[in-house]
C-alpha cells in the first residue's frame, strides 16, 4: 500500500483542476463570460444595478425605508430585464453546469475515500459502517 503526502495529493489536485479547466463545460462558460463582457446592453444594466446597490446600502444605513424599498424594486426590475436576455440565461446555465461538474468531482472523491476507509477497516460497505472499534474493550 502506497503512502502519499499532502504535497502529492495537492499535485494531483492541480493536475485534475487543469483537466477540468479544459472541459467542454468550462470552455462554454469562458466563451459565455466573454460575450457577456462585450455585450453593451448587459454591461449597462449591470452598471445600473451596481449603482443602485450602492445607493441601497446608503439608504439602509440612514434608515430611509421607503426610498430603500423603491430602490430595491428598481434593482429587481433591472435584474428581471437582465435575466430575460438569452445570453445571460446561457451564461447562468453554464455556471450551473460547471458547478455541477465540480460538485460531482468533490462527491466522487469524498465517497471513494469513505468507501476505502470502510473497506480497509473490514467494515460493511452496504451499511456504510467501519469494523468495530479496535480500541474499545
């Protein structure tokens, strides 16, 4: 049985990260992000939202409740306008797909490590339990 160091594992993690960065999902995400950054209308709406968010922080700080409510409504309307743009929808979907890929990798690693621990201790994979604690009397 080989023993690996944290350094070995981090090296492999970086190698895996490089592979993930070259997947179709990440490539689509990068292209969608570049299009978002070049889309004038999208950038204008994002700029308005950011400005209103700053305004909202100030209004909240000075307890201007009614003005804050109006500003929040403007932000929501702009967010809805942004979300209606097909390019933005594609970008958000690509974010979901990249996150799902990363979650799948994380879950696979976690489940495999858990199963290896169970197997190596003579435990029961079906029930997900390790063997009896050898330190207990």
